[in-house]
């Protein structure tokens, strides 16, 4: 699951009603947050001005309290 979030003045973002620290240096910027259900992590990415790609800046543990069903690809 992917989210674009505005970093609050205190350096946090809110994803699914939970706050995560990304650092005050990014206050008032936008970041891209991805929940990796397989690794049970929230990965936060930021793209500097004039950069071609976003880089990972934080990894938070994101435990999922339910069973996860692997979807099969049908092509």
C-alpha cells in the first residue's frame, strides 16, 4: 500500500491513524510511505529537489495483526 503524506512540523507523518517519525528536517515536505505486508515494515521515501529518484529515509516496524493472504497472479 502506498501513501503520499505531508510531514508535520514535529517531523511525523500519519498513516492509517498512526504517527511515524521521519525527522524534523523534512517538516512541511511530502514523503512517500509504503507498507510492505510481507516484511511487516513501513518504508518512507523522499525525493530531493532535482533528484531523479526517491531514496529510502526511514524504515519502521509495522506489525500486521491479521493473516495475510497471498494473491495469485493470473495472466
